[in-house]
C-alpha cells in the first residue's frame, strides 16, 4: 500500500503543463529516433541528454523516460513497413511484421504491435511497482556462470534448432559466432581476426550487420521481383486496421507470456530487450499448433515479441532504481542522467529521493498511454503512406539503410560491411538459410564467451562451477532438453516411416 500511495503522489507531481508537454515531446522524438536505422534508445537518450540539463529534475527524467519508451516502439514501424529494423530488439518484428505488410495487412500489424506494446509496458510497469524487491534479489543471484547458462539456453532455444533443416540453422549460427569473435578480446586485450585494420578492433557493427541482412537483402529481393506482374494490394478498410475481439482473444496468451518473459529478462544484467524478444518468439513458435505460419505473417509471432520488448523496460529499471546497477547500455546512460540531475543511485536512493523516483515511475505509465493513442491514431496515415511509396520502396529502403548505418559510427567502412551482409542475406534467402540464428549469434556470442571465461577465472578453470549452482544446473538441463527433443522427434518419425510400421 505504501507503494501505491507513493505512486499516487508521483502522478500528482506530473499534473503540470510543462511536465505533460515534455512527455509528449519525448514520446514523439523517441518514436522518430527509434524508427531510423542505426539509432534507437541508447543513441536517442545520449543525443538528447544535453536537452535535459536545461530542465528541472522531474521534467528532465520524464523526458528521458518518454524517449526510452518511444524509441522502443519506434523501431517497430520501419521493421513492419519496410523490413528495416530501427534498433536491435526490433529485428524479431521483421520475421512476421513485414510479411503482414506484404499481405496488405500493414495497418493491422501496426495496430496489433501498438496494443501488444501497451500491454507489455503496463505489465512491466506493474512489475516495477510491486515486484522490485523480489526481482532485485533474483537478479543479484545471476553471476557469470548463470549468465553463461542463460545465454547458451537462449542461443540453443532460439537459434534454429528443431527446424526442418537443422544443418542450415547450424551453419547460420556458426557464421554468426565467427563474426562475433572479430575484434579485441575482452579479457586479454588481444586483437582477433582484424586483418590488419583498426576499424575491426571494436568488432563488426551490429547495426551494419542487422540492416544489411534484413534491409539491403530485402531491397535486392524486391529488385528481383520488379519484372514479375505487379500484385494489386487490397483496398484499405478502416475496420481491418484495428484487431477485432477474436484477434485480441487469439493473441492474449502470447501477449501475456511475452510480457512476463520480457520483464524477467529485463531485470537480468546484460540480457535486455533483444534477448527477450528472441526468447518470446521461440516460446510462441514451440507452443503454437501451426508453427509453419511463423515467418509468414503469424499474429503471435508479432504480438509476443512486441509485448516482451516493452515489458523489458520496466524490468531493466528494477536494478537501476533499487541498487543503482544498470542492466544494459540504455540504463547505463540513464544512470549517468540520474547522477547529472543530482541524485545518488544506490540502495538508499528510494529513501533519499523517493518522490522524484516515483514521479519518474508514474511517467512510464503516462508515456505508455500516449504511445498507444498516438501510434493507433497514425496507423491509417502509415498504411496509406506505404501504399504510395510502393513504386519507390527499393530506393527508399536503400537510402534509409545507408544513412542510418553511416550515422551510427560516421564510417563508410560500416556501409561497406552493410552491403556485404546484404548480399549474404540475399543468397541466404534464396537458398532458404535462416537469418535469425546468424543475427542472434552476433548478439549473444560476445556475452557467451565473456561469461564463460569469467566463470572459469572464478573457479580456477574448474568446470565444477557450472554444476554446483542450482540456477546454472537448471538452465543447462533445459538447454540439453531443447537439443535432445528435436532429435528424438526425428528418430520417432523415421521409425514410423519404416516399412511395416505406422
């Protein structure tokens, strides 16, 4: 009850015109920044951080939280409409969001995405309100061995194992892991596979890889289809832009499961929204009675990751507000913002600056509600815009990709990397190699290696550390189960197809 009373006071502190105005500005700026490839929440908050220095403490934090929320959703717009992920966690949205656009369901996909994001954000908000002490204790129990086991489980469960062609998934995963080892060794500082250029010391740009694999490869695929008879897109009907009761009922389970996964993963240090979206997508595909529809416009393949992404926002703020520990890059920037406005992050921050923190938490609810209203209202405009842009889509995608990747690090080298991965992604599409395992391996590879080596350093190179800790053992057992079940299923099918059986 104390939390509810503090939250009500937080809402009261927001009831001023200038605070509400800055929340609107933050939501709109965040959405725009998130929709541009190469930017996203980290870049958005970092670029606009100086603006907050001119404001009082509460309006400044409200602005930054609104940018955070807006950028998390904004990346979905370009993912759904043109298959270009605006930021890393939006990669999963391309799997089923863009096929919906190709089917003439862009408006429906944007509306479903907005609703799922809103529900996920509300569940993350509720978790932040009621579960902060408990989830903080759980997060503190995740050391390097637990994080290694979690990364391994995420990689195996979402990396293409269990698909019809495991070999292609394994090859795609291997390519991603090879790319992930390029650059400076995090432990020893040695340079690996740099080919004599310092431009690879920090590794290959994830933005360049993701935009190339999904954006440029899509432009190449559209270029190949130009000579085919043009498909007439169906007429837009207003009632089809908003999911009906049956659609919402079919997606309720996926949204709730994605929200829970996103919130819990968001609490864990080093995990974040990208892993949450991949894991929620994998869970829904495994639970679905029609897994073959995933990747071809499945509703649950869009709604679950969207809910997970926004729910992870509330989760990531739990260790930040209660312990002063950032769980990822975005919260690290927010930590700097808290210090800049005069707060002292740590276990005592809720006691010494509780009024400001509760106003900041209340602003999450406000920004989430604004996002639902704005993005639902703009759905018809986005839908009409994508139809008008259809003849120019190849040029638009290419220009947007080049600009986004260049402005990520201001290096033409990254543009070349993007084009190279664009060609690779195109041929992977042609020969039916899955893109998801490659991009996931690029994300998780460095985290997997770092946590493995840190674990071995802690145990003096003894593997005992992995099977003497309960959480680690549980996660490793689940990983083995995920690996074994598809093999058992394939063996059972072979037995049933044998002469005289089945």
